């Protein structure tokens, strides 16, 4: 495979450290999570995780996305419906971001 001549050169080591680098195929991601590929597709359809696509159109997942999927899987394993689990994760992330912003605007004295 010939590297894209228009993409900036990124050392391979940087990709290993980048939690948003889409380094996992759908099959490998499902295997790592102990779930099915359909489970990952459902997270994409719910809009919780939007994997990047390879040039061939295959989904590619980052470590960050796999952590989100693992959180959903944990809730589903406890009996929460997948759509509700996706909403819970989304709301938790929104709350965390709001708290972070609030802290940066009003630092503890």
C-alpha cells in the first residue's frame, strides 16, 4: 500500500499513543469487547459512536470509541436496553463536560 502523499507524515509511535487513531477493525473491536459486530453497528446507528471508514468502506474504531462501547456493554449486561444505555452514556458525557467547564470558569478558591 502506498501512503497518501497529501497526508502529513505522522510517526508510527504517535499513532500508538493517539487514543483517537482508528486502529481496530470491526472484527477485532468486537473480539476485544466480547460482543458481536451487530452490537457495534447498533452503536453507530444510535449515533453514539461514529467509526471512521477505511478506503474500502470498512469501519475502524479507536481506543476511545472502544472504551465508550465497553461502558454501553456493561449497562446492557446489567439489563439496560441498548437505546437507554446509549442515552445514559451520552448524558453522562454531557454532565462531565459541563462540570469541567464550570470548574474552569469558577476555580476552587
